[in-house]
């Protein structure tokens, strides 16, 4: 458990908050349903909007599928995140972009 677990969010530094977010994403990519629920509730709308933007005009309806692929990939352990080289936020964005690019290249309408 993190050393910040029993402190209020308002007491955490920016660096500590980033570490906590990294930890949350690590747990989600290891199939932790609670961590994935926290991510989906907390960031689902933001990730959905990003997916719509990445897909571009006329393809926005596929954004839900991209978000689902992202979260299911994390739950199944198909996506792994190891903090260090990159933070969780940019990593999530990169994964979303990869999934969207695959969808666009395949012409899939899932």
C-alpha cells in the first residue's frame, strides 16, 4: 500500500498525486476491477471525448468501442504499464491512439 494512502488528497504534492495515478493504472492493467472502475468513472468521459477527437469527423460513433477496447485490454492484462519512462496519463493517451489507429486502418465498425 502506498505511503500516501491515509492522507487527504489536498495534502498530497503534485508528484505524489502522479505516483498515486501511476499506481492506479498499474493495478488496472493487472486486472484489478476496483482500479479499473475508478479509472472508468473518473476518466471515462475524458477518454471518450479523446477517442471521438482521434477518430475524427464521421467516425465519432466508434469512440465507445475504442474506450471499451482500452478498458477490456487493461482488465485482461493485454496492456501493461510500468511507471518510470512515462506517466500513466500520457501512456493512457498513447494506448487510446494506438487502438484508434488500428480501428481506422482496419476500417472496422465494431
